[in-house]
């Protein structure tokens, strides 16, 4: 068990941060001094999270698609990260983390990142560093959805959808839970590093888009094998490494909470990866590199909402449950429901994030090594809060995504032609090939 001494529990601190009035700004005055160690750690963590998006996510997804679509995946992820970052600076940050007014959206006082406080309230880091760190979350979250529509999505629609989705879905949910909004303050919903804000929103939205866009030509009868498992393994390794900044940086300080989050992140990924290839061994007769990589990502997504609030022993449980739950979900979505969520974004990220968010409630208990419950919350009440939070965010994400995707489709068709799909998006959309074809 990782101890916490001379301070209130991390769960209490996490909830208290959301209760701070006008949380977007520290009090004015020269006494608002940032801690250089905490600031340095947050800056490094921001770089780690960007490493997850590019090159981590692009290589992970790129290796899973056919060779003729490799570049298209990389360009789509890169373009989404770029435009999401721009919009975060312009208006996204103030919508998510601006001063609390009604609990639904932050006040628009920090457009273009103007009027930032010397220190972010509730932390010892400059608000500019906090905004930078949160920008990397806003950038990678819509990029996660690229895996749902590979091989068939029109590039212009992808960029427009990723941009608007970040403002319509991500920013409001981030405010509700992390920015002092109603889910945290009224219901007591907890999400340490993004199980609900990141993985539930992206996973559910990816499933909705996959269903609306339709199946790839030939799916599910035609085998669409990964063209480079080696690139996928490399991408998974970068994601795994970058996740230390994703979860460890969410402590917003270079302290015991950050170390605990990183230990738990690693532990969950290790157990999930090993459990996944064990299940594979019994199910298909072999343990594959793709299985190891996918299992690790499922474990990382599942432990994320609880990373800094549970014990390493609990993280083992989170990792094992991730494999047991996410593995059959892939087969349910693809082969029973025949929804072509091409790279299993919902089954791995969505289901993993939701599962971890629900598991958080019992494993917060000090008897199980957790950091304890905030205020008057207990295991049952926290469980109810988590379930309601997950359900409401999933429903909001699904409805908002459907409206946004179909609305954009009226002006920018979401899907390429059958001929373009057959030729491959590298050539048909970008006029390039990732690899020279040898006759």
C-alpha cells in the first residue's frame, strides 16, 4: 500500500479542486509563486502526452491497417491534433476550465489564453503550464477516434468533425468533471486522468461514427490483416511510455501522487498485456504481438480513471479485468453486431475507460489500499455517482456525435467513393504512398 502522510486524501483533493470558485484563475498578486519542480514535471508530462499522439498513436494505428492506408491514418491523426490544439488555445480552454458560472461551461474570459492567472488555483503551477498540459489531452482525445473509420473516411470530413467534436463534446465534459462543473460538484463523480472525460467520450463517439459510416467494402468476410505488427508494437511502446505523463502528470505536482499514478499505470498495463495473450492462447491457439499491444492499451485505459487513487494491488485487478472484459467485447462488436469499429476504439478505449471508472468506487476504500472517499461519500454512493456519470457522459457523447456527424455529412460527405476505398486512401486522398511497391 502506498501511504499518504500529512495531508488529506487524494480523492478529497481531487474533488476539492473542482469546488474552488473561479477555478480558472489564481488570486491576483505577487505572492502567487509557482513551484519550479511541479512546473517542470507538468511541462515534461505535456511532452509525454504529445508523444502518445504523434508518433505513438499514429504508429499503433498505422501498423494495424493495410499498407495502402498507412499514410492516411498518420495524416488524419496529425491534422486532428493540430486543429484541436489551435481551437483549444482559441476557445476550448476557457470553455473547459474558465471560471465556473453555471456548471455547464466555463466563462469565456480566457479566449486565446489571455488573462491567465500566475498560478492555477489549487496547484503550484502556472496556469499557462496547466493549459498546455490540458491541451495535449484535448488533442489526443479526438485523434483516438481515427481508428474507428480507417480505410473509408473522407479527409475533409475527418478534420472538420475532429475540430467541432472537441468543442461540442470534449470541452463540456471536461468542464463537468475537471473544471468545477455539475458532475463533480453535485454528484461527486471522480475521474483521475480521463477514464470518462477521454476514453468514454472518444470510445462511445467512435462506435456511433462507425455505425453511421457503414462497413468497409468486404467486411466482415474479407480478411483485412495488419500490414505491420512491428509498427503497432513500436506504437504501443510509445503509448505505454507516454501514458506515464498522461496519468502521472494528472497529479499536477511532482510528488507521491504522481509516483503512485505511474506505478499503478505500469502495473495495470503489465497485467492486462499478459492476461490478454493468455486468453488468446486458449482462444485462438497462439499469443500474438497484436494481442500483447492491444492488451496493454486496454489495461492503460482501464487504470486511467483511478491511477492516483488506488493501490498497486488494485491496479493488478484493473489490468486483469480489462483483458477479461475488453477481449470479448471486440468479438461482440465486430462479429456479432457487425459494427465495423475497425481498430476497436470502443471495445478497448471506451469499454476500458468505463470499466475502470466503475471499479474506482470499491477500490477507493482504504481497506483495499485506496486513498479513501471525499466528504460524506462511501462505497455505495461513490459507485452510484460513477455509474450515473458514465451513463450520462456516454449518452451525451452518443447523441451529440450523431447530430454532429450527420450534420457535417450534409456539407462534407463522410465517406469516400468505393473506387477510392479500393485504391487506398494514401493515393486517392493524399496522392502519396507510404511504401514503394515492388513488382
